[in-house]
């Protein structure tokens, strides 16, 4: 039976790629074909982790991957051109395989599981989740004149989830609750800023990623081993330069 589980990450990732590709080829059935891919990853994660990892721990470790897959389905609405479509498919396949592979190691061979492996993957997924969430939402507001408040609420909810599921392993439950509220505040401000700034979809997404990741990085300085002050200044300066560059070089609409 373990042989079947061993093949499950690769088989599920392949199924995700096929289903996402099929969704692009059958736009009238949106979003149900792609949703099947997301459900396949959820089912595979549950099958591998049951009786080995608690359901709560599994959901907490895999939620960013589930969220990314859902956001990629959302991003299909405004994806134009082969490059944009293949970017979504490849990202969905890679994130599914990597997360499920690490979950397999955690469930069946813990000695081979990299320390905080899924936590590191979850942090790496944050920019992609934010970029597709914000850029697609801004595009829908511009093209469909959809409610701005729905978009702001969406970004806020996504931010709360990301701050909770990317918490430092050494954080207490009380600290995680505090960071969830901070995440909500950051998401609210990012959403409002994106609504007010007349910038393109891609730039809005990039701005959201930068602001959000700066706050996430600041959280890291509260836990040991604490990065050096020199590194902190270099990271802060780099983030400031990137934000100023985006604002000053982008075409305002």
C-alpha cells in the first residue's frame, strides 16, 4: 500500500496539470474542471496523512497550497496568452507535487523530512498567492466594475490565512493570534491601497507582494536565531528601493 502512496504526489500533480490545461481548453465549463484538480490535491493530502498526521496539523501545513490552487483558478479569469496560461499550469503542478511530496515524507518517513520543510514551501508560495489575488481582483474591478469592498475583504481574509499558516515554529498560540490580527490589518491596508492607486494589474500585484513580504520578514526578527542588524538594514533598504522604483517607473492609469 505504501507504494501507492509513494506514487500519489506525482500522480496527483500530473492530474492537476491535465485538469488545469483542460480548463483552459473548455472555458465554458469554468471553474469546475480546475476545481477538480484542487479537490484532488486535498483528497491526496488527506489519504496520506490520515492516522499519521492530525487533520488540524495537515490542514495548517497544506492550506497555503490549497489556497494557491484556488487563487490560480481565480487568476484564470484574466490570463491572456500562452505564457500566462502555462505559468498557471506549471505553478499548480510544481506546488502540488512539492507539498504532497513533503507531506509524504512527514507521514511515512519522518527521518527524511527536512526540518520545517512545508513551512519553508508555504512562505515561498506567499508572493504567488498575493500576486494572483491582487492583480486579478484589480482587473475585475476595472473590467467588470465589481465591488471594491468584496476585493478588499478577499485580500484581508487571504492575509489572515497566510499570517496564520506561515507562523514561526517557535511562536505560541497567543502570538499566532496576534499575528493573525496584524495580517488582517496588513491585508486591509494593501486592499485599500490597491483600490486607490491607479496602477496596472501587474504592478498592483507586485506592490502587494512587497508590502506583505516586508511585514512577514519583520516577524522573523522576533525569533532566534535573530538576523544581524546589517542584514536588517540591507533588506529594509532593498525593499524601500523596490517600492519606490515600482511607483516612480510604472505608468499611472
